[in-house]
C-alpha cells in the first residue's frame, strides 16, 4: 500500500502512535528520578502484561500451551523487552531523552542488517546497503565522533542505547522464525509475561521493594507501562493491519521529533547541531530503505478510445 492509498484514519492512528511512543522517553526519564533502572523496567513489563492479558481474555483469543512456544516467548521477552528497556533506561540517566529517541530510530537500520545476516530471503541489495550505510553514518554523527573515541558515562550511555536497538533487531528475526503462528496480541502478552518473570525477581533482588511515592513518578510509570507499552502494542497491530508494514515503519520518523520537543519543553534539554544532522542522515537512510523516494514518477497509462 502506498502512502497515497492510506485512509485518513490510518494516518491519524499512525500519528497518534508516534506521539505515544515519543512521550515514552520523557516518562521513563521522569520515573528514573525516583526509582532505579531495573525496578522501572519491572513495573513496565508487569503492568503491560496484565493489561494485555485482560485484552486477550475479553477477546477470548486462543492461548498457546506448548512448552516450546513459551520458551520462544521467553527469549522474545529478553530480546524485545528486558535487554533494550534496561539498556535504554540506563542510557537515559546520562543523555537527553531526545538523543535517546534519535538513536532508537536506528532500530530499522539494524533490523535490515540483522535480517540480511540471519534470513536467507532478506538479502542486502544495493539500495538497502546504501540505506544502512546512511543510517550508520547518521547514528555515528548523532553520537559524535569525539564521543566514539572516549569512554565516559555519556559515550557509554549512547552505546547502551545502540545496544538496545540491536537487541530489538534480533527480536524481529526471532519473532519471524519462531512466533509466526500466534495472534500478535497473544504473542505480545506472552512476551511481556516472560519479561516479567525475569525483571520482577531481578528488581526485588537488586533494588529491593521500591514503591514510588511522588505523583509524577506514578503517572510516568502508568504512562510508559499501560499507554506506551500495552495500549501502544494494540494500536501498532491495528495500524499495521490498515497501512501495511512499510507505511507503519514511518512511525519511526515521528517518534524522535515528539521526544525532542517534550524533552526541551519539560526538562529544558538542548541538543547539539550535530545531533540534528545525525537524525537527518538517519531519516534519509530510512527513506532509502523504504524505497519509495527512489522510484521514478510513473505516468498514468494512456487510454485509447
């Protein structure tokens, strides 16, 4: 489906999804002012799993019973939740929310590269290679060449966020090869259940019982767990069905500007000009990967009377 064929409702819900995910970076950062990283992730996956299982129960969707499937869901939870959520939250302690969102946009670039490595039918064509190269250049520019040559808390934080995007890319390959037969809502609920079984015990062991007290923290946790994770998953699958995967990927370009604006407005964050240049290169790489910007305009076929 081309962007011109998308219904207005799909555009509206795609924009809404971008705004929701863009706000997740700020909400995570607000929560980290009071609660530790591991606990913040534990709250996120546990509350989101609860909400999604309510949805599965209300819709009476079939739940898998095979141990093999639940093992695959556990691995999916590690790759798609535990590792990236933890690394990105850790990174946000030292870098701006806007920069985190820009680096997170590299997920699509790494996804193409990882798929080309592990999936036989996802070969790296010339166009994709150019898009990946531009994406890598954009990520490197956003991080800053100086930060790549030294290892201080800021540079390590940026590399942690990039590590999270690589984990997301691996999760995409794992989902395609191991979870193809599940309803996406059930897969999301099962994945978050596996994440909960890992993160809640880890949070109790590492941080001890932590109960947030500040209203801002409670609201932030509710937002990133219930709205930006559970409800966003359901909205994502809805948009995916209406618009197709190619158009839904455009959401990546909406998330970063929202996160940048919210970070500047609420936390008075500023980003270096090189960061914006890096995002421009990354956006160009994503556009090349999408392919539509390189297609010549087709003239409508002439009709003979």
